[in-house]
């Protein structure tokens, strides 16, 4: 399918440098074939990116069905997301973040993901699998860290792909909220500063 091929090209090379004519030539189709999918290059790129994130969300929700443990649910949900973008290189990340339209698509899907994460954390805390930390606080931290890890400059400094960085974030997040993960937590008023 053309959208699958476009996704493969975008993940491998990015998309900012490509024109509709370039894409048509690479796919061995006419430009009018691509214009039937979208009104222009920007709309075509956003269509492909939105499709990737929709598929990622569907896969993540499916992964939840097979998990009972709260930490396994969070890991499965967030891990399913990184599986979808593993093929994306640094150029893809740069182009995604530099383009206001694709960044807006990503932001919208990230907000949805953070809502689901909040529910998973609340459920896990009620089940006794997570410490009683406010889910909203965990989500704010996760969202801010995720936004930082979307920055291609940060990824370059880390020497990581976006997917590798998010995998690391998942580990840090789960360690921080798991029951018994931290042996000594600071308590307000108990320290001598």
C-alpha cells in the first residue's frame, strides 16, 4: 500500500527534503495518485504520521488486554508505542519536531496517551501495585520527560533513537512508582537542612 511505503521512506530518511514529485517517482506512481490521498505534501505527511500514531494507540490498547500486573500494563502500553517508531531515525525525529503540523499530530496523540497512563497508574495504585503517588504528578513528569526526549538535539547528545530513550524512560518511571522500589524516600519536615 502507498501509505506503508511512504511511512517506510519517512522513517528511513525523514520527509522535509522530499517533494510530492520525489515521492511519486520513488513510489512509481503519478503525482495525481498522491494528490488523491491528500491535497498537498503537508497533508500527505500528516496523514502518514497520524496513521502511524493511530496504529500505535490501537496496538497499545490491545497489549493491555493480556496483562494483569499494574507495572506490566504500563510497560506494555508504553512499550507498544515505541515498537511503532523503532524504524524512525534521527532525521525522521528532526523533521517530525521541526514541522508544526506533524508536531501537532504527535502532541495530540501524546496527550491521549498520557490520559490512558493516568488511568493505568490510578488503577495500579488502587490495586496496591504502585505507591500512592498522585497519578497527575507522575503523568506530568512522564509528559515533560517524553517531550524532552522528543528533542533531536537531546537524542543526539544521548546517542539514542527516540524509541531507545522512551524505553529508558519507561524503566525509570516504573522503578519510581513500583511498591518497594525505593527504600528511603524523603519525607516533608523530617530532614535537617
